[in-house]
């Protein structure tokens, strides 16, 4: 069987008629002779142009063959021999889908994260495959389609998708896998330790004098889920500090109470926040720009927080106040601007703490909005599905798994090369034959003319 | 034997004319061109080629020296050479000499011959109009001018010699000699009429009908597209056309020969592969034999 990568070129086969037409036309017009006067010549009744049979059939055949072979070569043929099909079936192209969701980063009882195991497994698969691509995915169901798209264009070979994941329940659904073409194999490599129980803080609420702090924990133990809510009395706030002038201390307390009453997330002693107000007259020792991942995440969330940005645009920078930002302008990251486009909330790092310089009074709405939004941005949202301890049952994975099918019959469409080179070589050889035939014809004609002249 | 191919390859037309004349008139005992006498003028030494009728035999008997008598009007022959330079004259056939080249050689030889006899020669070159005109005069400068004009002659246009021949005839003030060198492919009868008129007036007229071997024999077999050199028209010729051509062309040649004989015109058919002296000798011999005027 022959496959044609450029089948449209086969229409060019009509060009094979050109040598025949040239052979027929070239010799059929009568030679023109100039003569002093044609008045004595009686016109011949035969046609001036007449079809004549080609003078050299072998030359015609060779020329037709050259055109035919050239056209076939342009159509880029691929010969599907049993040997070629066997060689294609001997290699495998693999799309390695590596799960990079949050659950993969959790360390198991062995102290090793699932991501580490996934790295090793993916590297081994890449080595084993003839053609391989690694796709890092935090949404396996979504990215199965990417793997299929890549496999659609790989050179002829058996094709499979290898999914390296902790197989946490909900990581991938059967619908996404059912869309994979039947000849593409599916294989799962489970990584990570089995975990029987996991407790995560689902949320914590800021507590200040007069407003109790609350903390909720969720414990996942196989099929069971246990929720614990702890309410603690007023205590010193850990991980949150306001730098204000002595005269504004009471305003600072009011600010924290208002924020706590509104249900702001609790701060963390490990991820400290310092809110600095210009009227304080003090300048926190800034060590540099924000660099810790949690600081960067918090800054990005703040920049995208519409409520916070709207509050900033309603405010106006207090230019009369002492401005701590001027000390090291290069260290500050602008988080929000006022109605005039002047930076009004900026962030920098002070050791392991994040400093937020608010160029508005402590008693302002913007000050409260900044504290609340920053607490929320630091904590982010807890993705409870990523805390799941249950895995997709092995039986279910086995049902979805299948070996790669044999190379399909139209796999030649994906072949990088074609067998056109052999046809070009044939055309070249035929050209040489044509040259030889032509020179022989001329030699014979010359000899005949010499004999006739003699 | 003067090979026209060799002669046409020589650039110097004066030399060619002299060689041709010397090769042609050697052996002729009388000068082919000479005016008729009126009044004795003087004696001069006999030169080979002088007409023996002018030798003073009595003086020869007395002195043992040969003198010829010269008369006052010994150079009163006026000749006009009319050369057809139409496009059809550019045809050379299989040979290297075109009809125009051959006509050039004939005209140059005749002009040289006439001038060397001390007679007056003029030239008219024409196709469908008069392209060159030199009135009849004597002397070497005239001969040179005439040879230059012949050398510059180019073939072009159709053949329409009637008007040119009428003008050439009219410019011969007294009875003279009109020499026509052409392939006579004129479409109408005007050439024939003008030649007859020239004879009627009293001029001596000679026609050199220049042709190639191919025009006479039509050696083309098979099928050919023949293109007319003058009109550019084409016609497809087959084997049957060749036979018909030979028949029609033979009739054409015979018609011209008959006409010329009837009107007392000297008619010489020359084929371009003929030696030039052979082409001229027949005419010159007939002229010597002709009664003097």
C-alpha cells in the first residue's frame, strides 16, 4: 500500500501528456521557405498543420516516464511495507502527564513528597520512550486533551499517555479519559505514601481585646470528616503590628477591633505583618524588596483585590506627614494608588516580616481596608480537595488503563520523510537515458544526411 | 571562367568590374560598344579591341604601321543601366550569391566596359520607386560614382519598374542603349510597355533576366510553407505544387523571351550559378554581330 502525503500533486499527472503533445506538434508544421515570388505556386490542398505519429517512440516513452515519476515524487509517497509497519510498532511515543497539584507537595509518613517520586517516575518514562513529552499539570482532567493533541502529531509509533499522580480522589475524572482515542494507551503511575488521616486549618479569625479569636480545623480520616472550632479569649495579637504615633495608639486599637469584628483572617506569627503609618514619625528598618513567596503571593492578591483598590482610589496621600518611603524608594513595591495616581500603599520586607506603608491616617477607612485585605491576602484560600486522603481505587484505575494500540493504517500521514528520494533518483536516471537516446537520434540523423549528401 | 561567388566576395567593385571585362572581351575582335562616326578627327595607334573597319589600310600599306581613324563624334553612345533592387532580388537559393549580387556584378562590368570605350554610362536603381539615379556621363569619375552607387545598393520593397524605366528612357536624350537587369517579377504589364516604348523611340534595349537555379527548377520535395519575399504572404506547397510551378514558370520565361524577340529587345537569361563571363559573352557577341547604329 502507498500513502501520499501531498495527494493534490497527483493532479499533475496530466502533465505527462505534455511530451506526447510536444512530439506530435513539433514535427507536424511544414518548414517555411522564403521564395522570391509565390505567384506561380499553386496552394496545396493538404492542411498546414497535421497530426503525425511521433518519430521516436522510445524517446517519447522515456520523457513521459520522467514527468510521471517527477509528479509522483512531488506527491511524497510513503510505501507501507510490512517491515516498515513492524518498525513503527516497535517504538512508543509517550505523553507524560505529571500531577503538580498542591497535594503532591505534601510530605508523607516517609518524609518524602509525592512530587519527588513523580520526578523520578517521569524521568524513567522519558528515557524508555522513543518520543516523549512531559506535561506538568495542576488539573489532570483538563490537560489530558493537551497530551492527546501532542500525540496527534508524533511520528508513526504506538502512542500512550502516562499519568504520574498521587491518584487523590477527584484528581482526574473518567469523562476526560473517555475522550482519548481508542488506539492511544493509558497508564497510571501512582506515587506518594498512603495517608490515613490529615488535619488542616480550614480558617482562623483575628482576635483582639473584646473580640474572641476563632480557629477551625478539619480532620479527614478515610471516609469520615471531623470539624473542630476553637474560640479563645482576648490575647496579644501574634504576627500583626501597627506602627503609629503615640497619640494615635487608641485609633490603632479601634482599627484592630473593627477589623476583627468584621471577621478578618487571623495573622500568623511565622508570616509577620507590620503596618506603618506616616504620622508615627518612625521608620521601620526595611531590609529590601519583598522576596519571600508568601509575601509575593500576598502582594499579588492585594493588587488584584478590587475592593481594596477601590478604597485606595477614594483616598488621598497625606503629603504633610513624614514619609518613610522616601528613605529607600527602590525597596518599595506599589500595591495601590490614590485618586491622583500617587502610590498610597507600598510593601517592602523587613527581615522575615512584610512591611506595609500606608500613607493615610490610622483612623481612615483605607487603613482598615488595608489591614483586613492584607490579612486575607496572606492567608489565601484553603483548597480542601487537596487535603483529601482517599485515593482513586486501584480497580478503577485498572479499568481506565489500556495498552497502546498498534500503529494505525494512516500513520504514514505523520511520517517526517517520504520515499520521494527514490523517485527523484529514478527521474535522474531516466534523464540520463533521455540524453543518450537524443544524442543517438541526432547521430543517426547526421549519418543519414552525410550518406544522402554523398 | 569567372566564378560569381569568388567575384562577389571581392570588396573592390572596380577591380571586379575590370577583371570581368578583361576576362570577357579577350578574344573579341571588335569593341562591343562604339559610337558611329561623323567627321574625321585624327589618327591614333591601333589598340587591341579596336574595330578593324576603322583601320587605315592605305596608311598601313605605306608606313607598315597600324593606325585607326578617329572621328569627332566617337563617344556619342549614351547608355543607361537599370537595376532592379526589389526584395525578391535578395534571394540566393542554395548558392552564396544573391540575384542582387549577381546583378551588381553584371551592371558593374557593363558600366566599366562602356566607360572604357569612352562612352557615357548612367544608372537607375529601383524597386517600387527610383532609389538611385545617375545621369549618363563619360569619364572615370562617373564610373567610380556609378560603382559606389552599385556597391551601396540594398534589396527591399516590391517590384514596380514601369515608372523607373520610363524615366531612364526619357533621360536618354538621343538614341541610346537601355540595359535592364531584373528578375521581371512585376505584377502589372508596365515594364513590358515601357520596354516597347523605349524600342519605339529608337533606343537599343537589352534585358538581363536574373534568376536562381531554384526558381527555375523548383527542387523542393514534400510539404513547405513558401513565403513571398516581397509581400510576406505564405502558401503551402506540396508535391503537386512543384509540378504546377515548373509548368507555370516555364511559361513565364517563354513569355518574356517571346515578347523581347517580338519587340527586338535583346534578352539574356542568366542563372546565378553561371560564370559571369559566360553570362556576358553571349550578349556581347550578339551585339558585335548586330548592325551598327
